[in-house]
């Protein structure tokens, strides 16, 4: 089987590592999908009914688009940074 040379590039390797990291990224049990205005009603309904534990699981739900996973990733990262900032601020008091 032939694989293009670009698949062995450092960029491709970096992307593969990032994909693996996101595959295992946890979604909090109490995550409120309804607060994400960018999601369609169908996406919110599917995520709320399945309640995936990871981004990888969410990405395999029928009807969930790659753009939905990208949006969810951004929100999870934002939440992680906010929580980290709150813990850091709490420790400085």
C-alpha cells in the first residue's frame, strides 16, 4: 500500500498526537450542551440523550458533525482554562 510522503511528516505526526489526545478528552458529567448556541437542536438532543464521556465517543454519535466536535472542543478548552484560572486565583487569596 502506498502512503504519501506527507503522512510521515512532523506535521502529520503532530496532528495524530493531537487527535489521540482529543479522542480521550473527558467531557464533564454535568456539561450543559444546551448552553452552546452554535449547536443545532438536533445536536443538543443527541448529545443530551447519549451523554458521551469523551470527545471520541461524541464524534461517533450518528448525526454529530466534525464541526460539532470542533465547537465542543473549544468550549471544553475554555472551561478548562476558566477552572484552572479560578483554582489559581483561589490559591492566591
